[in-house]
């Protein structure tokens, strides 16, 4: 997906470093926590508990950033630089949800390298992109997008990257609606609330894609993005499929165990993104009421 070159990037809610400490559980996103999930499957632990307030960063891990956001000014920069694309996507998602959800407030975004302090505790790049509800911030190490492509078989196209951002912002929408906490409640596994929470965020990412090319930046006649192509949608579906729990488990262990699913199967993730994209209706994203997630 290509940004309109005249679109103006707003970096006011974006930082390049860590915040303070705190208490809470970070929520893994569309591909958030991928490497950790992979390790957790080997170790037989609950991936949802990997990021915790008590977690200590490994020896030698540094909180640092090499991002230069001063070059992120227009849509042309978003098309050229991955960090500008992430910020511009956040701008676009904000623009869409400000139209769809009364009382929507923008989350913060932090771009980091290596490790970061969050309201949910310290984390490293190994967890992939994630959202922390305590400080209402989405965290991204853009190196993850290359991992997504080389290790997990995603197409790696622009909309694959933008889908990841839209998914994490989907968790922010859930937080505003008061449903995000359901991820930690009740049964887990393939039909549990953790998976339903992630699939709803996939659906919300699809809702964003539905409106992204027709939503204009406030005060301008410029839409955030140009119309989606078939290849754009294929990129997003490729990213969704590459991070399905069944695919990750098969790659890691040679077998599939739905009882340990945290994000949903490849088919489910594709399905719910498609529901959001085709309908553009957040009300169709109620995965908690769905009997058949696939």
C-alpha cells in the first residue's frame, strides 16, 4: 500500500526510546511475541506470561535507538523509510478510528532497538511488536519485519508491515472499549479468550484497511493512502498466515497443539482480517460471540 506523497506525517505521539516501569501484562499483537511464542512452545510455558513486570533484561541488553524521525515529514518519506512508514500508518489508523469510534484517543508509539522499558515492564526485541495497555503505547522494533519475511515466509510487502501496526492499534481500540482484559480471563487455547482477543485485533486491522484509502487527513483534501491493489491485500493475508499458531508450531516442533494457541490459526487470522476489510464494520468483529472462529 502506497502513501499519498502529500500526506503529512505527525510524529508528536511517537518516541524513540523506553518509558518508565510499571505493572501490567503486555499484549502480543498480530505478530507480537512471535519469537517468544516460538521459544515458549519449546519450553512448554504460557507465552502470554513471558513479558512481566518482574522480567529482567538479559546481561548486556541496552535500551537504545538509531531511528531518526526528523526525516519523516511526508507520505513520500513513508514510502521510502520503514520507520516513517510505521509512524505514518499509526497516523492513518488514528484517522480511521477517530471517524468510527466516539471518544477515540490516540495511543502513543515507541520505536526501539534491542530493549525498552514499558509500563508493562522491560522487554527486548525478541517479543516482536506489542501493545502495553498500562501506558497505552504500541512498541515496534522495525527489524522484526525482516524476520517476518526471512524466517516466517511473509511477503514482506508494505501492507504486511502496515497490518502489524494496525493490529497493535486494534488492541488499543479494545483497551478503550474495555474488552482487552478479557484476553487473560477464562479458558485459553484455540477457542479461548486470548485467541479471540487477537483475532478481533486482526479484524480491526481489516476495518482500517477498508477505510485507509478513503479517509482524508484532517484539514486537507489528501487521503492517507492510495487505493489498495490485489497485491496489497495478498501482502496482508501473507503476514496473517505466516504468524498463525498452527504454522509456527509446525515449523518449531513438527506438530500442532491447539491447546497452546495464543493468536489463532493461519486460516482464522486471514478470515478475520478479511471480515473487517470486506465489511468495514467494527460490529462484525465480535469474535467473543462467534461459535466458529474459522
